[in-house]
């Protein structure tokens, strides 16, 4: 049986989530983990296996890796993707892949030039309910309008990198990116975008430098129009991660990665996802490495979604719509 030796860059929560899934795949061997906080790497290795490092460059030098899961905050990206590609190591990278388009393009060029397989962690695409909706939309005629929401709360405490725009990119770039990527996946690419951002609810919290609410208007190349809103001020009992889509022959309601309702003239189809989208994306990436399929979310997709979210921020700064090539 083929054994895929993998390493981790980053030993935080999302790395642990992937490691728990990968540990169930017979073809996988967790060989190593690197984190700038060595104790985190050590705890990770004690739980999931592999040798701990506090420097990913040393890990790349010392380990024979087939693939690496890069699970670090957006501000922390340096050259770990590029050097992995140079060493022939396949790359799974969590979203968002960077904070600037220049860095994202550098990653894309390295991966494509190095001939390695890449995958970006937009796990919503793997939910059965969402894939069912995509199949229905493909046969439901033109799409007219799209409404997406990421309404959640503040992450962590004032010391958390998520609070700082220069570290996280803000909620649009770091969290609502899932909704923007889902819109691209289901409806297609965007030709024009405009945005309004505000910090109106938490003006008394100076440590929070990201937007606390935003609304983005999108014009899709297909002619459809959309609105995506996000906030970190939602009541914990009323968090919403969802999307509504109206097409000529179907009205779709997506609720997270578990539920979807599909309304058509002949009735309503209720869809419940029983699959684990994190496990499925990991399984498919491993499958692509060993020749049982291709990457469904290559790094070029991560570049396109990042470009969309950064364009929203630019449109707000310019106070005018942005045309997207």
C-alpha cells in the first residue's frame, strides 16, 4: 500500500482538525509538525505522531515529505508554499492563502511551476447538500439573485490575531471568504463589486481594528446580482452562515454545510449532509496525490477568491465599484 508521508506547518486548532481526519486514512503517515511555539508542536506530535520542529525550514530539510498541510494564520505566510513546491512536496493550504494578491500569485506560480498538486481548504464545496444544490442549479436556468450571510461573533480575546486587520485582513478576507468562494463555486466569476464597511457597534473596543459589519454587492459575469453581508456582532444564538439563490426554475436555501432546501414547481426537496466535508477534502487531496483523481480546489481557486475579497476592500476605500478582470 502506498504511504503518503505528510508534515504540518502550524499546530493550532485547524491543524489538529485535519490531523484527526488524516489519522483515519490508511495511506497516510503523519511524519512531522512545525510550529514557532515548540511546545505546541510537541503536544501535537504526542497526539497525532510525527517529529516536532519549531522551524518549518528545518522540517523540510530533515524530513522526506510527500505533502504538507499549511495551517497558519494569513499574516504568518512567508515562503513555506514556495519552498515546498521547490522540493516537490504537494501542498494543502488553509484559506485565506495570503493577505496580498502579490503573495498569492507567488504561491500559485511556485506550485504550478513545480508541478506539485495543491488544494485550498474551502471545505464548504465538499458538503453533500451544497453539491446537490450545484447540480440543481446547473439545470435550473439563469440565476437572478444571490444573498449570502456570515453573521458570527468576535473570535478570541484582544491578543488574538483575528482582531487586527493587518494580521487577519478583516472578517471579509478571513471568514466571509467562505461565502465569497461558495458564490464563485455555485454561480461563477464576478465582473464588478462594490462594498460598504463599518465599525459602528464596537467603537469602544480600540483593540478591534477590523470591520464589525459589511455589505458587498456583486455583479456576476452570468448577469446575476448578489449581496453578501458579514458581521462579528451577531448574537451567539442567532449566528448565520447561509446563502439563498433564486434561479429561473429553482429557489435554493443553503444553511451552513448541513442543510439545504430546494424549491421547485413540483415541490420541495430537503437535503441533509451526512458527509464530513473536512474529511472529504483531505481524502480527495490524498487521492489526487496517488493518482485517484485531480484537485478540485487548486491554489488558483484560492487566488481568485482572495482577489474577490481584496477587491471588495478596495472598492470601499475608493468609494466606487471595481471591475474585476
